[in-house]
C-alpha cells in the first residue's frame, strides 16, 4: 500500500477532533448518497417510460416495413413472395394496403387511415391482444376493426347491421366531380370489434380485409402499399436489408421501428438528455459540499501536513492524500446511494408502490447502462471536486501552517 493511500484511508475512517469538520464531512457524504440515488431513480423512471411508450408503438409497427421508394404502392409478384420466404431471419411477412380516407356513420364524419390486412397480419403485429370488444376480422369479408377513438367520435356500436360504417375513397383522375359516385369509391363495413392502444393510434387506423381495401383503392391483386415483416431473434437486419433490396431492385425503402417513429424517438432521447443534464447539475452542486469538506479537513490537518512535509513528503504526495480521501468518500456515497436506489426500483417493479392508474404501475427499468452512467457521472465529478480541494495544499499553506 502506497504512503498517500495509507494516510488517506486513515483520515477517512478516523474522526476529526473538530465536531464541525465531522458534521460537514457527514453532510457531504449524505449529499453524495442522495444525489446518486436520485439520479439513478430518475433515470430508471425515464427508461421505464421510454420502454412503455415504445412498447405501444411496437404493437402496431412491425420489426421492418418495406415501402415503395416512389409513389404510394408497388407490385409483389408470386416469385418475389417465394424469394422472401427464403430470406434467413424473416419469420413472417404480411401484405398491407392503406390510405387516408373518409368514414361516415349516421351523419358523423371522421378522417382516418383505411388499412387492409391479410390473414398473416396478426402474426406480424400484436394488434389482436388489444381488441377489447368483439373479435378480429375474418378474411374475405366486409368486417372492420375500429379504434376506440374513432368509435367514440362516430358514436358507433358493434355489429349494428341497421347502420353501416361507410368508407369513401377518392378516385384518381382529373376534371370536375358532378356527383359523389364519380369522385369516390364507396363501401359499407360491419364493425366486428374495436381496439385500444393509445390515443393517437386509436384514432388513426380502421382495419379491414386486404382484398376489399385493394378494390377500394383500385389496386391490382398483387399491388400493395407496404410489406410488414417480423424477424427471428437471431436475425441480421443489415443482411436482410441487402437481400430485400436485391429482390426489389433497390426500388424500395426499408424502415425499422425507430425509423418509423423517428420524431417519437428523437423526443424521448431529448427528454432523457435534458433530465440527465439537469440531475447532473444538482450533483455538481452537491459535490461542492465535498470540496468544501476536504478544504476544511486540510485546514484541520495543517499541523499534520507540516509534519509530513518536514519528513520528506512532497506537495504532490500531500495533494494525493486528500484526492484519494475524496475518492473514498465518493465511493462510499456511490455504493450506498446505488444500493438504496436499486432497492427502490426493484420494489417498484415487483410491488408496484406507485400507481399511475388503478391497474397501471409507474413504469421503471433497471438497466446496467443506467448504473454505469451514474457511476461514471458521480466519480468524474467527485474526482474533479477532490482535485480542486487538494490543490489548496501549496507552498503558502505550508509556510503559514
């Protein structure tokens, strides 16, 4: 054990003769404990909110979505489908057709996305798990599954055969429109179920059979708006992207969940960064207490410092003693603070101590990444505060002591 390390350890575990110095040191240590615990708990809470928010989009967004590079649709031939089935890493794929259209029900109107899906779609998406009433639609029918938001705005009911949900799809073309029949393709749908995920999605999509959607959009049988893919756990996304571009001659755009929700991910990352910086500012203010405590210790140990200097200890070694003491105090605070905060986060995960609603606990996430960020943040700032305090040991202090 080096000489500065030995002295720093002795100073850390021993009490000063001055009660004021002991109190200040204890306050500094408690401040590090509190700031460490607060930083980790807040970061865990934001990580939980991030995962909860992303999980809601994951229920409707596929792992990969293939879109046309130009236009609103593209052709998928039988040969293309056969080649897709051979791509390693693709578990299943679903063909969809969607467009923003007008829905009409008993004098009320609502603009939403018509989304035609095939029988494979429930294996690509978790949408069936969010059907709260009724059931999922059957292929080859005029049934529809409507979002709770759309149903509320249109005051709809399920299986109401007396009042159909009408959908109006604009026809492509030029010139004046003399009647609704000339300007719109129309169909009557039977709401068979309704789903609820979140406020935005609940008012966004109305699901129906792919064949009916293609007919309304004037698509050919092999013409679709998008391919939605689910991947195997060991899938290589980059390799799959290359094979998909080969199959479709680079005439497609491929997006994963993060790219499909780019603004959402940007907002979540921005909020997380701002929260981290704000908490780090609080940590910096707390660690000023550590610097102050070390300066008080230096002044309290002036006679000992002079004795050590007279025995041949260099100024750098004296500074290293108090730098190491600051690191010891920081270590004690970090370990204690992390132990407390990890216990709080685990208690919230297992016992739901804080509830958002009667059935939904406040989401938290215990991750190694957050633990590492907290440790690095506290240590970097703690070492900086200790170094600033240790620089108070100089020739002037030794001459005046």
